């Protein structure tokens, strides 16, 4: 028995040695057959946010005819030097392009990009690529505010159904929103969602509670519960990554609009629809650029047209006529006749906005630098891919502390 | 049967096993036991790999042995960091003061260091900033370690709970300071002085070597301190028996506070390394090796050189299993954590059989039908 065991161990060691020798061969021409891709995620596939990246990547590989074995998938990577160390390990392991999915990864990925100029580094939700000016470092995001707006229409239709059936009055149409941080990405998200709701139900208002974390099941659950019980919200949506809010909604039988993926399994009687970013189009672009030796766009913004901004299929809980309302708004968004942040559709302190300087170029003091309102609407995700709409508009009230 | 009779019968009931302390086991035999435990754990891991994640166990083993060597410096730094935490808790544990707060003590040290880096670099020369980072880190960690120590020394509060809770105070402090310093609203600080590198500790050989060197020096210091100094002896004596220590004229309060100040000093050095050399930022995830470090210290019987070896093996295994999860695209590190847990469990079980001698009692022999002859043989060798 002991001999067999030691034999197995020896074989393993020889095998590992052989493998490491093979991976040391340098300076290859990148092809579809030999490209190696690294994906770094903050949590693992139990988080809707990270699961979305993992599944999009697998789909992109399948579409491109690249074997799944060519992917290295490092999960639960903290926003610390662990991210840098992982990226470095991926480079040494032969990866040609490395993608990280969390905002806090950016500085560490940038550090790796400075050190390994031959490898491409891409990062979701980040803001520094267009000012860092490294050929091998890029940011990517999607105009998800358009998807949120469409999801808002689905919510509005549900509220309208509740008002029409006499379940609530027009004044009781209060929407609750569980947000992670008081951060442009979240604020842009709930504001566009709210504007979508109000395009159907003009009397609707919104209450937002922040959790101070991107992923915290308990806090998200209790925030949703408080919105329902204390703040009398009749519909909930969220920008936080756990199943906390959907679970609270299912318990209280309150309709829920999700983000980043279907939560129908958690809320079969309350889930309506989810908007999400499909990262597969970007991953395909990123991988093709790497194979062809092209520079990847510094700031890539996915849209409805690229297939990056998607609304999942409506569930049976959606109100009648929702699909038609969404389709017509989608067509108008595509045609450019409808703008989500149309300044005639919202007010700030009772006034219509005519000018707003947004903080597009990241600097230490976060000074606003770019005029974002032009032609009667706020130009979101145009000057850089990551959202920068951070205006507090009338009709939305923040309950409790703002969380930075 | 009356109650009185039952009471009489109870003491007659003999246990099945007799467990006694075993100091006579030769070193090679102990190592053999441990190696067997690791091997058994790895075999179980392979089996679980087939059952749970449906991968070829050979592939898993190959990845576990390949991963750590892809970037040897990261492995060395991670080992050094884990060992640093273990060195920081060791004097307190030797005194039977259960310091569960190493995470928090290192974190506040890092926070203080980052504060200096963020606000002093540019205004003062770089070498002075680096000195101030180290001084601030050490000061913050020592204060943080001394608060529960003083309460223990003067009011005999429970240090396990106190130090554990202090971790959360540290996390709260860090979250709050990030909230104050970060104006973007994203909840992250980013790398401080990313482009200017002001206030960063200089790279010696590379960015990993300084940490390895510092922890190596800490190991030497701690070995000497624990084994050959009067302070170390006093610390151990308080751990063995507070009353004996008092009887021979040791000021127990003084020893508690002094030992925890030393713990804080070690944590402060780790915090400074995190701030100046490893992370250049601070958030609640920085460090976080304080609990694994306790396991390391315990498994190594509080012997610093052995702790170095155990730290290396733990980080090797962690890095290897995480690489296996990444290269086999398991989608989470759960399998890696399970593997490390299984290995720990097996090794700790083997420790029991190394440190204690388990023998059947007369009743045990009867119950398990072991013949008298065998037990005589055992008795002869013992």
C-alpha cells in the first residue's frame, strides 16, 4: 500500500515539473488554439454579479470556438495586493489577456499592467484607463442605465396594475431600492430605473436605503424588509449582489425587479424581470483584439445594439402589456428619439437642470471636469464607460445614512 | 434495584481507553505520523474531487504541486506574512493569554501607516515619511494590543472575547477612515501614491524580499526571546501557573502588559510592512491571517523555527489548492478551503496520537476482545 502511495506522489511531482517546463516556453504567436485567458472575480459563482461574468465568459469562449481549458478562473480575489499577485501568477502561467471584474481591483491590475507590457489587462467598471494611457490597460462598462430604464417600465406597469385594481392609490406607489453605496454607478442605476417607473406612473416616488457593501445577504435582506414594512414600499429593486432583497420580497409577497441575472428561483411569485449586462460581446471583442494583436479600446461602452445591455424574459408575474411598452421604449432608445436622462423629465430642487459638470477624469480630489448636459439631456456613459451620473433628483429620498 | 445500589456501582464502571502523556516518541516517528496524516488527507481530497467537483484527481494533484511554484516569491511573501502573524501571537499564547485580535492589531497598524503615507509624503522627505510610517504603525498596534491587556491585568476581563471584539472595532475604524478619505463614493481607497511611489518602502532585490527579510529577523528574535531570556522564562511561567509565578515573586500584571506590548510591536511591524511594502492601501480585507496563525503556532508547539515550516506548508497548500480551483475553473474556492480544512483536521488528529499514548484498559480489552498477550507486549515497551 505504502509503495503505491509513494509511486502516485512521485508521478504527481514529475507531472507537475513537466507541466511547468512546458509552460515556460515563451514568445508565442497568439492563435485561437493557444490563447490563454485569465478571469479574476471578487466573489465566486454564488454572487449574481460575479456569476454573470463567469457565465458570459464561458459563452463567449463557446461562441469563438475556444476550449474552456484555455481559461484560468480565479475567484474570491480580494481588492488588495492579492489581485496583483493573482494577475502576476496568471501572466507567468501563460495568460495573454487578463480581466478583473471589481472596481477595487483596478489599481492593482494597473500595477500589473505597468510591469507586464506584453500582456493585455482589462477591467470592468473602472475609471482610470483613459487617463493612465497604457496601451495594455483598458476599462469597459455598458450603458446599463438604458436597461434599468426598461426594467423601470416593467415596474411601472406592475404599479399601474396595482393602482387600476384598487390595491393601492396613486400616492401609495412608492418604490423601494436597496443600493450598495452612494456611488455614481448605483445612483445612475436607481435614477434611470425611477425615470422608467415614472414614465408609466407619474405619481410614483422612490425610497433608497444603502447597505455599504456590494455583497451582504443579511444587510440587503433587512434593508428590503425595512423598505417594505417601515417605508411602505410596494415594489422593490436592488443594486447589490446577493439574494437578500429577493428573499425578503418573496416572504412579504412584494414584486421584485432584479439586476445582473434572474432571481426567479428565489422569488417564483414575486420576481418580474431583471436587467443585466451581458459581458459576452465585450469578451469576444477583447479576445479577438488579443489574437489579432490590436490595441483594445481604452473605454469600451456596451449598448443595446452591441447586445451588452439586455433585459431578461418577463416572468408570469409581470403585468399585461409590459412587453409591448418595453419594446416601444427600446425602439425609441435605439432610434435616439428617447433619452433616459432627458432634463425635461426630472427636476433638482424644483428646477430643470441646464448645466452639470461631472467628474469624468479621476484625480485625487475628484474635481468635476466635464460638462455633461447638452442638447437637453445628460450624456451618461459617453465620455467614459463607467457611469458618472450622481445627481439627486426630486422624487427620490434617501432613508438612513449615505454609504461611501 | 434501589438508587443506593446504583450509586455504588457507578465508580466501578471503567473507561475503555487510558490516555497518557507521551514524551518518549522519537522525532522520526512523529514526522512519519504527520506525513501519513497529510497523505491520507490528500487521498481523501482526491476522492472528494471525483465525487464533488467531478475532476480527475491526478489533474487536481498536478495543479496543487504546480501552482505554488509558478511564482515562488508570492509564496515566500505569503509564508512570511503568515509567520509574522504567528510570531505576534506566540508570546501571548505561551502565557495562556488567548490573543484572538492579531487581525485588528495589524489592521490599525496598517491604517496608521497609510495615514502617514497619504498625508505626509510630499511635505516631508521620503526617508522621514518611511520612519514615521513604521513609528505610527507600531504605536497604533501597541496601543490596540494593550487595551485588552490592561483590562485583563487589572480587572481580569476575558481576553478571548475582548481581543476578538477589538477586531471589529479595527474594521469599523478602517471603514470609517476610508469613508472620510475616499471622495469617489466607491468605498475603496485605491493604491496610495500609485504613480509617485512616495513613502513606499524601497525594493531590496524585489518588492517581496523586504517582508521576507524582516520576518526572518523577527523569527530569530522571537526564538532567542522565548528560549534564552528572563522575560521569555517569566512569560512561560505565568502561562504554566499564575500562582507559582506570584509565589516566586514575578509581577504578573507587569508580565501580561509587557508581553502584549511585544505582541503589539510585532503586529505593528506587520502593519508597517502591509502599508509600506505589500499593499500601499488599507481596507478591511488587508491582513486577515490572525486566526490561521493561531493554528500554525499551536501545531508548531510555539517553536518559531517549526512555525516557519508549518507556515510554508500551509501557504503551499492554500496556494496550490486555489490554483487547482482556478485552472480547473471550479467557479469558487470552496473545494480549496475544504482541502485545506481536511489536511488541518488530519494533522491535528495525528498530533493527538503523537503527544498522547492511548492504551486499552482492562475493560476496553474485554469489550474489543483483545487478547491479554498483546497488552503485555505494549506494557513492556512503554
